[in-house]
């Protein structure tokens, strides 16, 4: 069943077309990845879905409901939650306060506390630093906090924008293991990732963006061995 359906969406920054009419879908329970070179429109796609960058035309549907044009807070209420590029945690708030901010749209305080405990169970280092200011965490810890904050909104669809950016290889592997665990636990994920090899390894399906258009689409594992994809995005050739 399609959870997210994007149809002929166009997004502009001023007079510049960032998305030129893209269509794709994410099925319930999948990890789908968007790969492509810098400036291809990957992050803009996530921002458009989140209504941070409004679509000029086209439609975005969540489980069949047209959510095009809704404000960002309503998108979150309906279950689409983004962990943004660059983490964008609240540097002057503690780890615990950052997680509480992730639950801003919820009123179920008892269950919120249980969800915080689940985040701490998934990321033990965050539990150790629960009273520490977010801005004093390492890059890897900040990424864990950004994902944990997104999970506090109980997403039906989790949008991950460059989760491995700036991390050491051992932390990249740890973050991608968490992504797979979240998916195995039932979270549907749309992943934007510059590390195309890692993205294609964990995803079921993939779309390649090129200059605001979808240039290729298909099974992620087959793409990993496609000579054209390898040469262009995986460092081959």
C-alpha cells in the first residue's frame, strides 16, 4: 500500500525551478532512498513534502489524503516528520528538552515519558547526556538526538536528510544500523543520503534525481550493480 504519493510536483526558489515535476511513491514499511549529485533536488524534495518549501503545483498524498498546501505543523500532526540536514538541534536546550520539543504536538504526557525512555534505550549515550546542552554534543551524538527528536512525534513516515553527513565511518555504520532497526520495527523511511552506497544497501527502492527531475527508478540492490549508477554515484569508473 502506498503511504506517500508525490505526483508531478514542482517547487521553485524565486524564479529558479528546484523540482521540475517529480512523481514517486513510498509504500508502507519501506525504506526508499533519493540519491543524486549536489543540487539535484533531494533536500528540496523532503522540504516540499514537509511544506517547508511549498509546492507550486502537483499533489502530495499521505495514505490517500491530499496534504498539499497544509502548513508544516499540520504535516507533522498527520505523521510526516523530518530529521533535517545539519541536525538543527536546539543547541541551548538539554538533550531531554530537545526530545520534549519533538513531542510538541502531543498531549499524552505519560506516553511521552515512555517514548523518551525508548529513545534513551535506543541511544544509551543520550541517556548519559540527558542534562547536557545539545550544542556540546559530538557530531554523532547530535545526529542521534536529531533522529530521537523526530521519533518523539511518532512518525508514520520518517524523512531523513543526510544522516551520515560529517560523521566518522564507524558512526556512519552505527547510524545506518539504527535506520534499519527503526524500519524493522515498523517505521517507513524516506532517506536522502550523499553516501549512495550505504543508502542503496539499506533501501528497498531508489530514485535518482538529476537537475530537479527523476532520472532513474528501481530496485535499490539492482542499482548498486548498475554500471551507469556505479560510475556516476558510487565512485566507480
